[in-house]
């Protein structure tokens, strides 16, 4: 295929020029730039040490390096470092445009440099005492993400959003559960204590269903009332409310005290990441409270959600939160967040309150495509000018509704192109966070503008972790400063990945036609974002188990094998399955039939269809400099493999 066949996104030339400076590059092209930065800031760090108290003489003698023990230590260190460096050559080549496997790619230079430069200072973002600089950067990074999502991001506003970093999306999702439970159960505690002058709902069911907004309002009213009491009274009431909270009583104690209530359920789509299972276990709710809802066309079925909510209301089964996924891990599909938000509001007015959390660990940064530089939402037509098909109206509606959700998970270490581990949790109204604070949240002095920052400098009070990397926070903050989170700046990265996915999709269809004599190949559903799957079945085969074996054999050539040198691999891809619970049985059968498979052979171990999965993150999948399309090359490779396998040619060991 010729490069001219690719749609050229508007401003592609400018994007390409900026992209050239963004990464170390597949060939290490920007080595001089990174080296200059690393050396410059390492020296800068050393000067900082020397200038702290220059009058202190060096504690390590200048002759130390001549001592045999010193030299022996250095030799041992070098040997181990060489061994490590050699072993790391077997790493997964995330940087290469031949890597289209999992959710990783090259690292953004501003983030990598910021992280390397911060590491020797070793800040601990548990609190400002251990990280006077980077704690504030973390809180600001949370505000940068809030703006991208459409949440209020001005700390002067009393309902400003708040976000913090985590080790990854798993812990961010856990934080969402923790916060939602605190908010849901707090009005019940307040009611149990019977604080004078504060109106609480008439019974436990109503108190457990105020919904997040009213929960925040109640907790604010309580705090203001408490702080207006004389000190002795204040302490007494504080202790009484604390004693009645679910965080004190535990799940068992709380529901024992409120026998008309049951532990609340978490509603998530069936393709939800397994971190949700971990989260409900960790919180002590138990896996049985996680209810996985069916999907239609790979997206959460909003009608099924509505039916489930009706059932919950009818049977007095409380709901903690409904989770929508913005870019599923397996398929990159986008749930109808707008419908989930609408369901929350409708059910709220009928007495069933719950939070809406968006798991955007994968797709969160795609929101930059939908943001103008002034922070406003871009119309669908504006976004669409850069693409062939993206964003479908449903996808645009989902991103537009982000601003109305209660909290969001985003992973800077996925589509933020930053080092592991940095995930992020962002909630729409920071006042909810007071309920998570590990100490009584006493009034902070000073004007409102400093209050927000002053409060969150004690970050360790609010986060699930304790000690954590300030260097990771510096990386996220600096990257968002260099590439602001709107379509004109950071947006160029998701723009290239979505464009690459569209090119991949188009090329896959030509591949299918080219190999039609040997295999039935098909993109089973059009991609919502930047992950494209491919289903394959050898011509003449009708058996699902045999088709799965064929795809597994193909995938063998596309995966990391620690026993073999990296260079023998041409490309890296990944594999997943199509399941009836994600697709609906009718849709799965339609796809199977189109592939020439007999749906009756979906049985036993072959209850699902194995497919290839491709994550199109690398910025150089289309190398305009050399006129190479790695997408083309991938399909040429795949065609060759498919033909070899079909001829029964020996598979290289
Ligand atoms: C990756 C992912 C997670 C988990 O994030 P980690 O950073 O791996 O902890 C959760 N949800 C979704 C949708 C993901 O893609």
C-alpha cells in the first residue's frame, strides 16, 4: 500500500514535527537530547548537594577510590549491572513500531527526564514534610486531569475536583470504591447519632440512598455545625459520629446495627477489568456484591443496567456504584457513560442513590481529543475532521458526559506514555475526600486559595498508599505542562493512535480479501478507539476449537519467548477471546457463521472464540520519513504465516 492511501489528519505535518521531539525514538534517534538532559540535571543535583553547606568538607575521602575494598565493590557492582543490562535485552520492545501487543509504548521525554532528574532527590509524596515540592505537583497534576475530564479545576471553587496519583488503575479503582462507600454510609451514621439542627432522612434506607451530591452536602453541613461548637462539645460529637461510621464499625458491625440495610452492590459491565473483583474483595464487600451486567455490541447494555436498577429498587438492594468503562482493556470499546449518568439521576429521584465511576484507565487520555484549549468541549464534527470514522456519536456522547460523573480513573502509564507506576484517581467534588481522611479534619487557617493546597499537602491522609514516589508525580505534572491536555497539544498523541487504528482497520479488510482463498478473516466489530481485533478461521474448518488452535498457533509467533532472542520475532501482538457475555449470543453466532464456523461447536472448552488483539499506540506505525508502513508489513507477515500454516509447513520452533 502507498502512504498516500492513509488519511492525512489536519495539521499532521505540525503534529509530526512535535512528535519528533517527544520520544527517545524507535532507533534511539533522540539519544543526544536525552543524554544532554540527564547529564545537565545530574550535575545540577550534585551542585545542589555541594551548595547546601559548602563549608562542610567532603566526608568521603578523595583517595577512597584507590582503596582495594572500594575497587572490589565497584567491580562487583559493575558486574551485576552488566548482568542486569544484558538480561534486560530480553525486555519487551515497547518502543518499536513492530510492537502492537499490550497497552504500552515509548515514553514521553519530558516525563522520563523529569522522573530521572527527580529520582536522586527521592521525594516521598506521603506528605509535604517528605516532599515539599512534588506533593504540590501531584495535586496540580490531579487538577490538570480534572480539567481534561471536564470537572471544576479551580481550587478557589468550594466544589473543585481533586485527583491524586496511585501505583496504577487497580488502586485508583479501589480508591473509587472506598470513597463511594464512605459517602453512601455517612448519612446513616449521622442519622444514628442524631445530631441536633441537621436534618437527616427519615429512615436508614433513605439515608443510605441520598446519592453522592446530597451525601457531600450533609457531610459539609455536619462539619460546619461541628466546628461552630465549643471545643468540648465539638470533640464529643466528633467522637460519636466517628463511632457510628462504617469505617469504624466495619462492614459486619455496620449492617448488624442497621438490620434493614444490606451490603451494597457494584454494577459493572462484564468486560470490566479484574481490578473490580480485587477491589470488592479488598473492601470486604465480597465478590458476590459485584454484579457483572451484559453488553450489547461490546458495550454496557444500558437497558440491562436499567432493569437491574429497577430490580434493586424493588427488592431494596442498595447500589454502591455503577461503573462505566472508557476504553475496555480487551477491545478498547467505550461504554455509554451518558446513559449511566442519566440512569443515576433518574433513579436518584425515585429513591435509589449511587455513584457513577468511569474506569478510564485505558481511554482516559482520549478525552484530550474532545477538549478545546479553553477547556470547553469540542463538537463531534470538529473532532471528526481528523478521522475517517472516529468518534461515533455514541462515543462522543460518552466523553461529553464525563463531566457529570462522580469519579474517574486514568492511567498516565498507559495512554499518558509515562513510566510505570502511575495511575490516577480523580473525583468531581473534593469535599467528599474529607470522609477518607485518616485524622479528624480540623479547620485550616488562611484564605480559601491556600486552604485547598494546604489540606492536600497532607496527601497520606487520603490515599490508599503510604510512602510513594514523588518522582512519578513530577513526571506526570511536567508532561502535562509541556503538552497541555487539550486537542491541540497532548491530543496529537491520541490523534495518531486513533488514526493508526483506522488505517489498521482498513488494511485488515484488504488483508481479509487477499487471504480469502486460505482463511476467513474478519474485524469482528469496528473499533471504538485504538484497539483492533482480528478473527481468523482456516477455509474448510467449521469447528470452533480448531479455529482457536489456529489463532493460538499464529499468536505463538507474536509473543515474547524468554528462551529465544528478541530479534527472531518479526512482530508482537496479543490475543483475547470473544465471549457470549460480552457480545451477546446472537452476535457471537453471527460472527462465527461469517467465519464459516458452526455455532453448534461452541461447547466444552471452546465456549469462546480466540482472536488476535492489536494495540496501535506507537507513533511510528506509519514511518513517513522512510515511506514504511509497519501496519502494511505486519499484514504481509501475517499473510505469509497464515499461508505457511495452511500449507502445513513446519512452524519454526
Ligand atoms: C489497565 C486497566 C486497569 C488496571 O490498571 P493498572 O494500571 O494495570 O493497575 C483497570 N481498568 C482498565 C479498563 C484498564 O485498562
